[in-house]
C-alpha cells in the first residue's frame, strides 16, 4: 500500500513526492554542514536518504500499470482470470478498476463461448446417435424398411435441424437471456415422446410414465420442456443397471406441478447433489461415475430457471434406491422471467469484492518490476529470497562503524569494522566456495590489515581502495577488464537494484502483522535502558566510569557524524552484500569478436607503433653513447632535466601500448599459420621494445631521484611502471600460446600484490632512508619533507646524530597524535614511533636549512 494512496490526484502525488524528497535532502545537507560532517560523507548520505524517501512514497503509485502490462500479456494468451491490485483512488487506481471490469467481462464472454461449444456437442450427440442407429439397421437389413422406420430417422433429422436453428437461442441461454415462448402443453404426450426418443438409444432399461391428472396441461415452452425431459431421461437411463426401470412422474400440486425421474442406479451422494448441476460436474464413486460430457443436468437447471422453477436431487422413496431428481415448476411461467444462473455454474472467476482484495483462488498477476526494465539483461532479478541475517549484519556493521570510527585515527577499530563488513559480504556471496572468490577474500583481509601496520594514510587508503575493487570483482567473478569496470559501477547501482529484495527481507522482518509489536519492543527496551542506566550511573561512581568508557561521545556534532557514518557504512555494506547475493552479468561471454578481413588492417597500425618505438630507442641509444655533453649541446638540457622531462610520457606510452596489444589481439585473424606468425612476431617485437622503454623509464626515475630526492609520488610511479612491465611480460607469455583469458585477473591480483608489497616495504621509512643516504653522500636534503612523513619513518630518523635529529623528527603537534591511550587507535607504526620519541627530547627544528 502506498503512503500516498489517500491522495486522489496523480499530479498532487508527484508534487508531494518531489517536495518531500527536496525537503529531506535539504534538511540532511543542512544538518551535515552545520555539524561539520565532511562533504565526501554528507553528499552520498543525503542522496541515499532522498532516494529512500522517494522510494517509500512512490510504493504502489505505478505498480498497477506494471501489473496491467503483465496482465495484458497473459490475456493475449487466453488467460482471463487475471486481476490487478487496486491500491489508490487516483487516475491510476481508476484505470486499474476499469481494467478489472474489462477482464471480468472478457472472462464471462470466454466462459460463454466455451459453454456454447460444449452444449452444442452434447445436444447434437443424442439425435445423431439415434439417427445413426436407425440408418445402420436399415443398411444392414436388420430393421424393416417401412415408413415407420423412415419416419423415425426423419424425426431425428428434423430434431438436428431444430437444434442447429436453436444454436443462437442456446447461446442466449448460457448468458441467462434466452427467449421463452410459452404455450399450452399436454404433459403426457410430451413425456411419451421423450421416452420414445430415449428408447432409440438402445439402453436395456424400461420406462414407467405416470401423469396425475392424466390430462395435465401446463403453459410452457414445448421445446425447452422436451429438452428438460430428454436430458433427465438420458441421465437416468445411463446410470440405471441393465434390466432396470426408470420411473417418470408428473403430478400437479396446486398452482405448480412436479416432474420426477427416478432410476435404480447407485444414487447420488448428498455431498454431490449440488455439484452435479455444475458445468462438467461429475458424480462420485458412489454414483457409479460419469459418462457423457457433464452438461445434461446443467442444461436441465437452466431450463427450469427459465420457467421460474427449481430442480435438485432428493432422497428416494422409502424402500427404494437410486437417483431421484425433482423439477418443481409453475403451471404458467412468470410474465417476465428473470433467469438466475448460479455463480458456481459460470466458469469465470468473480472480480475482487473490494479495492485491493482478491477472492479465494484468484491471485493478482505478478507485475514486472520497473527496475527489471531499467537494468534489463545486465542485471535481472533472480528472485533471491529474503536474507534477514544479511540485512541485520549490514545494520550492525553500520552501527559498529558509528561507534568505533569517529574522532579516531586509522587503527584497530578500522580493522574491526572492515572485518565485519567483509564477513557480511562473504557470507552473502553465492560464489564464496569459488577459488577466485576465496583468494580475493584472503587478499582483502591482508589489505585491511595495513590499518594495523602502517601509519602512512596514503598507502593505507590505496590499499583500502584496492581491496574494494578486489571485493566487487571477487563476488561478481569478473574475468575481463570491462567486467572489472562494470563490477565497480554495479556497487553503487546495487542500492537501487536491490530495492525489491530489501522489500522482501523487510516483509520477513515485520512478519504477519508483527511490525508494530517489534517496533514497540525496541522502543520500550531502549527507553528502559536509558532511564535506568542514567539513574544507576548517577548513583554509582564506578558504574559511571564504566559507562563513560563503554559509551561513545554523544554530543550533538559527534552524534550527527555517527548517524551519517552509520547510514553510509551500513548502506555500502548492504549494497555490496546484495551484489554478492545477486551479481550482475558483467561478462558478455560468447566467442571472440569478429576479426578483420585483411591482415594489413591490424598489422599496419602495429607496425607504425613499432616504428615510433624504434625511433625512441634510437634516440636514447644516441644519448647513451653520445654522453651528457652531446645531450647538452644538442638540446640544452642537463641529463637530470632530460630524464625528468620524459618519464611521464614513457609511463603513459607503456599503458597505451598494452591497449594497442589488446585491440590488435582481438581483431587479428588466427586461422592460418601465417596469421599466427605475423601476430606473434609484430606484437612480440612491440612487447620487447616496450620492456626496453620500461627499463629506460625506471632508469630515468632513479637518476631523477638521485638528483632531486625521493618522494612518495616518485616511489609510487616507480612501482606502477614496474607493474606495467610485469604485465608486458605476462602478455609475452600469453602470446606464446595465443591464449590470454587469464591476463585480466592476473593484472588485478598482481596489482593488489604490488600494493601489499609496497605497504610491506614501509614506504615512508624507505623514502627517509634513501634521502638520508643521499644526505650522507651529497649533503643535500629536504628537512621539511622529512618532517612531513608519517610515524612509519620515525625508526629510520631516530638514528640521526643528535645535532640534526630534531630537523627530521615530527614536532610536538604531530607527536600529540601519537600519544593516544585509546586501544581502538592502536597501530604498529605509531606504537613504534611513540617508543622512539619517548627516548628523544623534543627539540624545535632550529637551524635546519633545506638543501
């Protein structure tokens, strides 16, 4: 049910929806700005809450439209027993009600059509059988070829003609609107004619006709009344034993008369007496089973209804057995008969009695979700069942983050939050038993552990970003570079794609009407904890100390920050968990792309790139053999300036070369040995030249660092260039077999391992050591940069001579960040630095000149 179901205008609903979303977004953004929440946290939380409000208010607004689309598809296949949910009073709700009315009308028409076909088949069978029997006797010479036999055949043929002419009237009978032409009818002759027709069927039964008074005359439609008698006699003779007797009685009672047909069969059980008059209704085993199409008694009831009478099975007379059917009819039908067709006789389901309700046995059509149309084949909803544990785990992780993270540095608390988040995602993953997924999980734990080991936030943040990429690729089992990109994009989109699953899970959480009880329980429990906890804490000083140690800071600013963190972390974990539960199709699969038709189409661009690489290598060889003097005379640059000028370009060229190799390998044909030889030769040459360029780039960076010092960026670029060189070597290995499906995952895992290796190297300490070595050799050093390094560098700086130690070590303001007794901030790098700084006097950096 939509919260805006009470609004009777769709335009007003949309206006309220937009207004509510804007107000919520403005309030949340204002609150975050006023309390100092950083924009990187407040912006996504604001968007998330605005979308949540929009989704909450929009529930049910257009669901009838989606249901109508699905229902129309089912009706096109002949299924008219579909209904849409009527949840509102606006234009969409009115359209839903109109659609349901149309569906009911179409179902009625379809039921009448089916009943007409069955009625025609049933009514034509009896005279056709009789006619065939007479003609067969005449053809075989069994019966005499006299006028009486021919007359009997003619009577059956005339009856067939009458039935054909009466088909339209019979259709009106099915709809309850059949015309009735009453006239005086003598009952005995009519019953005797019906008995004569029944005898033609050749069943071994006798007929006993009794009419009281003998000259009984009623006003009725003779054709309909004969139809009633014929169907009752046919039913009785079919269920009578061989040699039995079918009794036919017509007796007048005041202004009404009663027509009874009594056979000597097994009878009709009391539980079946209403059901046998339903269309295609059959008798129970006690009755001896069916036979026939099951419409004879239905037609009998329709005829009695047309005449204003009733019909039903009654108990046989005392001392007798068998089935006894009684039709109670007026001597004259009403002037304006109103046929009543019982609801159970119409093979059409009734419409909902009230808005949003459906009768028993009639389920509303399952609507295709709007999100299914948005995401299409990329991310179909596989109908993942509710996972209450996943939802509660994500909420618990958000709460844990709001308690442990605010106003604390990266450390043990961060690691615990990351472990909790990773555990929720791994438990939710449908591929958690896969080798690749388990390997990604192990590497993610190692990356998260950098928060415990390193104090340098830049390397920790890089490791956490790498862990996020590895996590989404692990749960989606991506195998290609486009798959990695799509996996990364799918994480934020999971917050939208997972809304139907979240709704199913919340439905389980609230249970059948237990949502209010659950909410009351939480509210009263929280209130009890706050009231009695505050009283006892104020009464006992020790308990108050324990409470201060356990409870986080709950000032307004920090409380708002904690709320933002809880929403952001909990939402991110929940989105990642749904991504693991129901991963999208990030891999297209199928065969490799269609290769080009001619070899020169891919070979010519590769040859051009090879030629450019050759020219670059020739220039570098000239510099190497010509010496620095030749370089200065030719370009006016020193060697240090020369290597610095080209390093960035060489790094970009290496990355672009891998892209060229990927494109050429996809488009190059491999059908012949010559094609494969050209592919291996041209791309192999390009790889070899690229490796030389990588070596040249690393050499240039080394020369530049020796000249101008070591920094974090230069070290990071060094590692990146080395990783690119490793990928080139992997491409060479793949080119041997021309099978490179493993390359993307190798690139991903090797990149993560390179990050872990960089973190294990302790980059800030390594940078400090290299700069100190340079200082020892050249006397040049940047003390300001050394003081900006993290606590990880303190062990390398603590061994400096006392006269210059103060120039490199962190100053008191920085040292105060290390003096923390909060065990949730514990970090190995800060702990080691704190021990060293405790032994070293804090001296202001005076007389320290950068050189």
